[in-house]
C-alpha cells in the first residue's frame, strides 16, 4: 500500500508576485521582479541586482510579536505557508494533530538576523546579543514556527541541499504521506539579500555583477554572465490523495516521481548526476521519457553549467525538442525557495495548459540549442512536467509532476483555456 | 480515510529491507575515535572544562565540553583544513573512521548506491563568525568589505557543504543531504539515512551529525536565554542531568558518523553488525520554540510510534539513552514522556544521559548518542549519568548514577528534543550477524 501524494494548495512569495495568482499573472505576462538592490546600498559590491519581494510588509501578514522573533526568511516562509493552507481550503484543526507534517528547505538560514546579532556581539559585547538569536538564525526556525502557528504536531523536517532543497523537501513530504501523514506543508524560502549574505554568495564567482536587471541573468544565452540572487519562494500543501478526495479538495497535480543524486568528486571526469536524477525520478513515477511535456530547467546562468544542463536534456530526450522553460529568469535564483517555486509554476502550467516563458534570452549559446519557451507563454497540451534543480557542491534533484485530471485528447478546448489565460495576462500587462 | 494507518517501510513490513550499523566513527570531547569515546563513557569521567577555544571573559557561561582535535594529526590535508569549518573537519574524520571500521573498500559499493545524510544544528557557524569579524573589521561595518572574502566563504554560509565534504570523501553519488532540525538533527539525519535504505534509494549510507558551536555568538545566544549552566567554578561537575541541582546544559562539540547498510548485504559480507536501527519517529510539539509542556505528550507519541515501527512492546526496551540535557524543564518533560509511553516499565528500565560527560553538542549529539547506543548493545553495558547525586522528586526513574552497568538488552531507545519543539525517538536492536 503506497499512498499517492497530491498538491492541493500553493502559497507564493516571489519577487514578481505575492500570492499565487499575482505571481502567475506576472509570470505569464513576462513581468519580472529583478531590480537594483534596495535592502542595502549595493554601491561598490560585486552584485548590484537581486529579486526582492518588494510588496511584502511583514506587519500586514504576521502577528506583531512574531516579527522581532524571526528573520525575514521566516517571515516569508510563514506567509507562504499561510497562503498555501488557505489556498488548500483546509483548517489544520480539522485534521488529527499527529497527521500534520512540516518539512521545509533552507539554504542559509536567518542570515540578516544573524549578521545583526554578530555585529552587536563584536561591537558592543555578549550581553547585547538578543534572546531571539537562538531561535531566529538557525535553519530549523521556519519549520518550527509553521508547526507552532498551525498546530501541526506530526513529523517535521528541515533539508539543506542549497538550491536543490525545494525538491528534496517535496520528496521528503511525499515520504511522510506514504508513512501515514495526511497533510504536509512543504517548500522553501530564503532571504539573504543583506551585505554579508550577498558577499558570501559572490565568493563562489557564480553571480552576475551586471547592473542592468534586464541583462543580468540570462541562462542558456550566449551573453550569460552568472545568476541573480533573490528572496522568497513557495510553500505547497501536499496531501494523501484519498484524504484530499474525501474532503472534496481541489487538486493541482500529483508528485508522481522524485529522485536525488550527487555529482562525482570535482576533477573525476565522470558525468555529473543530473541526468541520472531525471531518469530515476521518471522511473519512480513509472513514466517513460516520452510522457514529459515540459521541462522546468535549473538554468544556472553560468555558461558551463548551462551547457551541461542543455546537453543533459538533449541526451535525455534523444533529440526530441521537448519544451524547456525557466520562469526563474523573472525572480532570480531563490536558493531553497527556487525549486519549490518551480514546482508551483509547473502545477499552474498543468492547470492552465500553458508553458510560462523564459524572459530576456536573445541568442542561445553554442551547446544550448534547446526548445526554450521565450518571452511569451506557449499553450500546449501538458500532462507531465519534469522539474530539475541543482545545488552548489554537487546536489541534483528531479521531480515529476503530473496533472490532476487526465489530459484531454482533443486540443481545442485546451487551447481555448490557455488562450484565455494569456489574453488576461496581456490585458493586465497593458493596464 | 480515518484513524491511524499502517506504516510502510518499517522493520516488520513486507518489503523486508532492514538497516544494520556496520561502522562507527566518533570525534567527541575526551578523545578522537570510537575506542576513546567508549572508554570515557564507561569510566563515568567528564570532559567538561573552562572554554579554551576563545576567551570567554564577559560571558555568563564560560564552560564547555571541547574536543582536543588536531586536524592535521587526524589526517586532513592543509587545503582541507583551510577550506573546512571545524564542524566539517569533525564530520570528515568521523566518516573516514566509520568507513574503515565497516571494512568497505573502494569499489565495494557502486557510487550511485552510496548515500550521505549529515545532521547539524548550526552548520559552519564558527567559520561564519570568524570571517564576519574580518569582513566587518570587528563588527564595525554593517556594509562588510567584499575584498576580504575568502573563496570558501559561501561554504560556511550553507551547511550543505558539510554533506558535500563527506560525499567527496566517500565518493558517494547517491542521495546526499544535510538535515538541520536543530538539536534533533542527529537522530533525524540517521533516520533519513535509514529511510534511504528502507525505500531502496541506497544500499549504504554514511549517516551522522556534526556541530562545532563553541564560538562567541553561539555561547552568547544561549547566555541570552539562560539555557546553559553558569557553574563556571566547577566545570567538571556542571552537567548534571536529572540531579536536583541542575542549572542548564553544558555546550559541547563533536561528530559521529555511522555506516548504515542493508542488513542482508552486511550478512553476505560476513561483517560484524553493531546494531540494527529498527524504528523511528519525530513529532513537533507545536507549543513553543524553546518551551516544553511538562507532560511530554509529543515525545511520548514519537516513542510509541518508533516502537510500533520496530514491532516491539514497551517491556522489550532494555535501556533508554535520554536527551537528558540538564535543563530544569527538559529532564522533567522527558521523564513524563517515558512514563506516558512505557507505563510501569519506565520505572524498571535503566535511563542515562551521556551529556553529563560530553556536554550537549546540539545537532551532533543525537548521532553521537546513536553511536553510544550501538556500543551499549555490542558491549551489553549501559553508560552512566555522571554527577547525579541529589534526587529530584519529579525525576524518579533509574538514571544509572555515576557508574556504568552491565545489562542484558536486546532493544534500546534513544530520544532527542530540541528548539523548534521537535521530539525524536529511535529504536535500535542488537546486531546478530
């Protein structure tokens, strides 16, 4: 007996939209949220541009007492979790307390909060370190706060696999559902757009130093210069399919397959593990490669990593020009939140039968000749999405997301619905 | 669907994969290596002392259980030492010892079938703080100076680096993760490693945890909430779990990594099995980030679930390795949880806390305690609770005061409790290979 894990709720806190519909309409309209950093003055820094959740005001979203107790990263996580539960239309109090799980991904924890406290310690002395440092900075803060806020007493988890974390948390939530959890909140956020956070990220040499938000993050482009960091992410409500059906829940789709692999040690000359992650995730889903209708790429924006991913996709699909997209070009890379947001985008793509676009890419780099969906959303019959993610150091993860309903074999009504979505997005863009 | 549902993947379920511990590596206060670790635990001696890793003048708690760890002597190269935070160094050294101990050689496990699961509560906090001090010129500049960033700085910011280091060390290309559920991270990371074997994602997993939190910011943050013992005048007797004079935990550091292996393949290799990891569960109290309800109900639920997974009854438990941190509320909370989950048997089973000897190394301790449980099963000896002299009426179980005890046992329970409200429980069985 293996329970089926379905997604019934989505909560998004993204640089280009707060809330699932705001994010999705901006994404279909190609409207990005990258800008010159405003959380601090980036003059003289190696990074000038980031994806900031500009319209987020913690006081409008969270109880006042929680705000000083938690980092911005947890503010965003708590907000996304609340939005996801509301979207799922479920009151956790109606579910047995030990069958409610929380598992989140974090990449760097409460960096900004931690920086402030270390500054106090070193400039003023140990007695100036605040009582909340012990619960705000560490990587488990968001999972703990979500469980407390919503009375979720079942299994708990915190996964750190850098930018693969969103998928690994989703995989863990699916395990929990298979082990008797009825409902899990899962996903990830990150928010290290502070001086120390950005300087540390830049130390990898993988970030773009460009000042023009439109030209800073161009994955698969001949002009790629690295990536733009961002803050935010997404939380999902993952449920046991039978329980979701019993309460009459609306279902976005199913977490049909998942796998994680790790790259060989640096310098080994062996093939990295991304292709194997995708193959294992499809095998886990019991689906052939032919079933994949769209790929949400990791899209590093770093030329060598882009070429590797493009070659992986080409080899995986043996030349079939499967549509590939990277809506994260509109948000920047959100670390633990990035892959979680890609899963949200994949679920929405399946719902509306439309592939969201990659923006800003003009000319594909040599070796990156993908069927990249660019600038405008593309209506398509979508039943299965493959989401890829890589984390710094060698983490690879893949998830196979399938649509809730059987895909309609006749194209006509599908195109009509997708066309309506795009038209609405166009109208919004003009307004 | 209503009511409790059966758990799949467990020891008594159909698919039959079981997890054996075939290798152990430990870096702990009092000595590097399994042998020195077990000698300390069974001697009842303590490794708590005044902090020497930095000058603790001006701090409320100035004591800790430190590792006398020389990375070069432990076999790390100059570049590894420069690149890795102290916690990562602990993990890599532990992983090497565990691999050697397991007898697994190069090529014995296909890289794709080898996984890594490392727990840590605070990651590379020591490196992160030290570099911040440089970049901010002693905490003076909020806009830190990027020119002083070392190339591996980002590796300190993301704790996942430590799992990478262990994976590179072992040549693992299967699932690799860092688990960071605060002070239950060690138990949870070992459990995650078991899960990878139970579900068939890996055949061998290096699973454990590491923390090196004895740095100013971490000591200060526990000072701020008075969680750590201020008994600076008598550090050797400062960690006093279940003793009525207890006044907080003593911070520790260290690492343990286990080689977890599919039981059948361990049998085929004909190697000794320390123990089987047979059941696990974790629960959140959804109550408070640091506070614990006195009744211990969520920990009790985790214990019941872990025993159910292992397919054993309360009376089968021969020893409980307690969280036993030595804070007023923890020891009471945990005692209530044992009574709730084990009933009358709670009064009969020996319970001890090795934190009395090696302090509380946050996320690492859960894995160190699993190592202690495996060694307790192997040796049929229960390590004691050091410094336990004055009874607390609310802690009225058999806590094995001061002296190790020979004990016949087939099953042991290890529990953990941590910030965030997390409660974890693991059941280990005696190895029979």
